[in-house]
């Protein structure tokens, strides 16, 4: 990104690969103490964003402030290692799922308890990714009449999580599909057109032997 401050007319111009130029302008205005009409944000070709550029990062504010103090254009370039460490991460979620099904394979109920790791800071959508975006579509494409959802959201010392490639919906879809896999396995049936994952790094499962029920912790935790 590049920030330039012109003392003559007291205008700040910022070029940033952002998905939220208007919000970035508003936050810059409040941070550096300039009226909004004196702050301009220009977004060139954004490239891949997928949600990770929906946030205002500290370096954008620091570069703008430095440009105003030094009276010179300031450019900030993030290297690949910095991007991997400091850009918001997509998801860190552990779900405990119970499903009730009839012996002919009809899923009649599902109970989900999720723990969402927010990371160290709350960003734009951090605290609502699982609850507001993922949970409403927990049934997926299936006709499940009864569903119970509960969750805890926790802060840790990791990089913040936020909207990234689906924002809660991939996790919800994974839960629904995993439930179908577990029910099929419990009943000795085959889901046509589906291949069950065998990756131990993604799935840690414990199947109960109660008729018509299965239970598995589903881990979508990032490394």
C-alpha cells in the first residue's frame, strides 16, 4: 500500500488492495483526525481477497500516519511470511455432534456444540462467523426436522480469524455431510457418489453403538 499526504490542501490519499475502501476511509479519517472528505482511498487491482481483505490492518494506519508526520509518501510492502502470520486466518473450530436417525437412514435430529477460536483480536466479522453465518445453514441440503445448536467463542493467543472463503458455511456443510457419513457407517449403508475421508489430521471420530445414533467430534482446526 502507499499513503501520501499533501500539506497544501491537507488531503490524505491511500492506495490499498482492500475489499472495503469506504470503511477504510472512515477508519483512517477517525484515526488521523481528518474529515472524511479529505481522505481518499483508491483500490487498484485487488487480486485474491476472498474475505481476508475485508479488514483494516494496523500497517495501513501506521503508513498513513507516517506520511502525515514525515511529509513524504510512504510505501508498505508485506512479504509472504508476514502475510501468513498476520493476515486473518479462515477458521479454527471444533464441533461435537450428535445425530438421531431411523433404521432406514432418515436423520430426524441433530445436536451441535461448537467451540470457535477467535484468535487474539476481534476483527470485522470474527465473533459472528460461526453463530450468524454457519449455524443458520447447519442442516445443509437435508430435511432435518429437529436441530439444537449451542456454542462458545473464545479468545486465544493465535492470529485472528475472520471471513475467508465461505465464512462459516464450509464448516456447517462439513458437519452436515460428516453426519450423513457417520449415520451411513453406523447403519452399514453406502452413500452413493461419496468418498469418506480418511485424513486423521482433519477428523477425529468416536462412534457410539446406540441404535440409530452416532456421535463424533468434528475438528476443523487450523494448524
